[in-house]
C-alpha cells in the first residue's frame, strides 16, 4: 500500500502539467510492476499519447519508483 500511495502522490505532481494542455491522468492500479493509468481530456485523443507515456511519464515515474516496468493506458 505504501508503494501505491507513492505512485498516487507522483500522479498528483504530474497532473498540473497535463492540465495545462487540457489533459489529465488518473491512477487505475499498480499490478505486477505495471502502472495502469487513464489519460483523459485532450490526452485521450492525442496522437502523441504513446510518446508522452513512454518518453515523458515513464522516465519520471521510474526515477522515483524503479519498480515500475511500464505504464499502460487504460482506454475509457
């Protein structure tokens, strides 16, 4: 539960940056090393969402929480 709370805190830290572009991120779950999130707002239909996840979000999360192997976007 402590690791999950750390992940949720990091999501809250990242959220304002996505909000500036009209997007958002929601924590869904952390399971077997994978972080499941839901990108919403402008991020939901953005063609660059895979790039955002793999090139921006994943390195930020892994820097703080090395146990994260990957991030999976759960479609709405």
